[in-house]
């Protein structure tokens, strides 16, 4: 599988993401945001602080030339994964529903956190069991996902809510104020995935666990 990882000024997870997909046997390439064409099976928008998070997270990144290629890839039915800042980009582009606010405590959060798999009827999480508890790092200051009631209903009706923040027993445990403790969603076609946690940071035992590898593996199987 060919994986293109887009690098913006301020991105800081492109090499971690490349390492993760290299480990899974993919053909990977880091693409600078000034490129306007991408030839890949999967496009990954990685985490970081694109353009310094000025205005608001991902508000400037959505105007980068590379987004022409991202939108074209989406229109062709290609797979896209947005992690943290990448999730924020997908919201800004309108490829995923909802918006992102500052964490409810107005503080940056960086720690491992448990996630519950809400839906595995999709390529991203099909290697995981529904209801499975995963332990994945989070690192964000604006991870408070919001969607109005009608949008939220559509997400559930179309089985687009993928992950929720939880405790070790699976009960909701919300670190940032996200509506319904939502940590990740997808589009109705189940081709575009966004999540705030960082699976690329949980692919080696020495890093604290391998649950992230299990998640990412779904995209290439």
C-alpha cells in the first residue's frame, strides 16, 4: 500500500507516522504541503501545530495547495486518515462533520488514555473488537469535539462514531469535554477517518504499548 503523509510547517508527527506505516510494510512518502498532486492509496494528515495553530487549529492549513489533492483523493473514494491536527483539518475542510473547541479545562493534555471501540464496521478498526478498550496517547489543547444535536444523531444513525474516551472498564471518561466523550469519527462512506488520539505513538512496547499498531494495521489489511 502506498501511504502519503502530508507535512505542514509546524507538523511534528510526520516521522512517527512514517515509522509506523513503514513498520507495517507500506511504501511511504512524506509530502510537503506545497505539492498539489498525490499518488497514494492512503493519505495521512498527521499531528502537530500546522502554521502555529494561528487563528484556530488547521484554519490556515486548509488553504495549502496540497488540499486540492486531498479533496480530489476524497472525491475518488480514496482513504484518508487525520490524526489530531489532521482530524482538525478534516473538520475545517468539511470532509468530516462537526468542529473542535479548546479543551474544557483550557489546558494542554498529554498522557495515555483509554478508548472504547464503538464501531468496527469500517476498514480502520476492523482488526479491533467492538467494545474493546485500547490505550493510546493523547496530546492536544483543542480536542473538545462538538457537533449539534442533528449532526450528532446523523453520526450515530450512520454508524460514524468510532471511538469514545473511557476508563479501564469502558465507562465514559472525558478528558477534554468532547460531546458524548467522542474521540474519533468517520464519514458516512467509511473512507475518511479522524481521531484526536495518536495511534502512531503506540506501536512498540518500549513506547508504552502496541494498541496503535493494531488500529493502523486495519487500514492496510
